[in-house]
C-alpha cells in the first residue's frame, strides 16, 4: 500500500484510540482487504503505524494499572499479576 504521512499518522492515532482496523481503513479511504493484509504482514508501514499507536495505549494503560496496584487496589494487583505471568510465558517460550 502506498500511504502518505498523514494517513500513517491517522492509523497510529486511531489504533491508540482502539478503533478496529476495518474502520481505520474506511476512515483513511483505503481498501479494507488490502489494509488488513498489510496490517498482518510484518515490516509494512501499516503494521508499524498501527502497532505504534496500539502499543502506546497499552503502555499508558499498564502504567496506570501498575500505579493503581502500588496504591493498593486489589483488582489492579490481580491484573498486574496476570501481566507478570504473561511476561514469564513470553520469556520462557520465545
């Protein structure tokens, strides 16, 4: 796909806001099937832009959960333990 810088920035912004990929494609006026294919292909600009936005949201959310857990929130502590188990599995099996 040939997307301009503005479209790539839109992909990143929408992914940050957790907008589904199909709706992002519609918004930037890209073919939905081509967009999804590019999103699933490692190394594409679409994939990089999408995951930049998505990861920024994930980082902010996890930071908030960590901070809340440190302040004594039981649900946040449970979620944090889940994140830690996931990380341990990634470390062991990757």
